[in-house]
């Protein structure tokens, strides 16, 4: 089996020139794997702000969505795991796109390897403030509230929230703090699985511990990194 894992594209719904270039790179990457991939795992924060109303989607994501749909038409299985920027789903990805959506974690035995995949923001328990915020914005009432606003207004509020959460990401200590939380969690989880794959810290890596392997797909803001699992063997690669 040939599996690709990516996370933290942070595609914008309002794009500056640099975001357009990043989006182009994402599309070229998806293009390059469409005939090779059996499965593509989108491990959270693919969209910097993802929200679906009952009858509307955000138009700037259309080029990437159409590319993902082309992969689906080629028979590629696509798994989307929620991040801390894209967790409000209705039925668009599942029913219209044929993408499997997981709100927390994804577990599967891939070529004999017990593989646990999650964005990871849920497991940075060393950040209590974020954990409270996470609970608050993930509830049904908040989703209903946003869904009842005019889309332009909802996006305006949402982008302010997402900006404050992005500001934190830029600081290096913040990323390192996240990474420490993720590694702590991964080591614990590796007692029951063979491989833990996370995102969120934007730090691409593969590390081997006593009980198994921790891997992080990195990001597409500075690293343009991804994980490829071929017949059970995992590799960290950088898209040029
Ligand atoms: Mn994240």
C-alpha cells in the first residue's frame, strides 16, 4: 500500500500572493501523487478556516477541492482528520466529496503496522488555556451559532479567531512547547500502537523510540514536507 500523510497546509480563504503560490504548490503536489497513492491522509489544519453551511461552501477553496475530487475519481481513498483550524464539518466532505472525516483520531493497521494518526492539538495537555478554548469552540451550539450568521460575517469573526491562534504558531517557543506535549503523548500511546503520526507543531520529523515510531508531517508554510508510507516503511520527504 502507498499512503501519503500531510498536515498544516493552512490554506487561506482570503489569499495574498504568497498564499496563491502555496496553493499552487499544494495542487502540484496532489497532482504528482494522484496516480501513485492508494490513500491520502489530510491530518488537520489543511484549511486555515473551514466552515460549511447547509447550502454554501467557501469559493477560494474550490481549486484544491476540485483537485481532491479528481483524486477521488482516480480511486484514491481520502481521510480527513480535524485540526484546530478545520473541525466544523457538516456533510459536504463526506457526501459530496466522498472523503472520510474523523473529528479526533484515526486508527488503522497499515501493512501490518498499528498506526495511530491525529492532528495532536487535543494532546498538548501542557497548554491548559488552549484545551479550554478547544472545548468551547467545538460544541454544537457554537456551530449552530456560526451557521446561522451570514457567511461573510461568520468568516470575519472566524478569521479573527484563527489569526489569534496563528500568531501563537509563529513563535518558536510555542511550537517547541507543542512538540514537547506531542512527544510526551506519543511515547505514552506507543505502548499500545506501533506508530504515532501527528501534526500541529509544524516540525517535520521521524523519531524512533523504544516502543515504536513517532512521525510528524510538518507544514506547508515553511517546510513543504510530507510522509510517505510504502509497504509499511515510513519516509519523510520534502516537496520541491
Ligand atoms: Mn494545528
